[in-house]
C-alpha cells in the first residue's frame, strides 16, 4: 500500500474528518535531504475534523502523529500539517 493511502486510512479511522487531503509532494523536493527515487518521502496533509475543535496546535499535531503511528512516521522524511477543528 502506498504511504499516502496509509495516511488517509489512519487519519480517516482516527478522526472521521469532514475534509482530508493527502498529497505526495516529494517531487518538489528532488535533490533535497531525505528525497529518494520513487517519491513517498514528503507529504502535505490538510485535515478538518470535529475531534480537533478543543485542541491547541501542539495537541493537534501530537494527535495526528499518534494516529499515524511511529512506524509510519519513521518512513516519512517530511510531513506538513494543516489541521483545523
């Protein structure tokens, strides 16, 4: 399974988002640290879910990272998050 699909699956299961976009933006980082042939190194995630409503920015990021699991996060070089409640 592609990493973008894993991210989508885990975040959907954990937060039932009203809106979720997961983009593999690896190609725009070609030649930079962490980039590797085939992509799947740099991701941008936009998520809106009621679960985040009462959380501050740090708590939201921690919740997303916990939902993705350390094993999945370790396979990603860079993860850009835009989170709203």
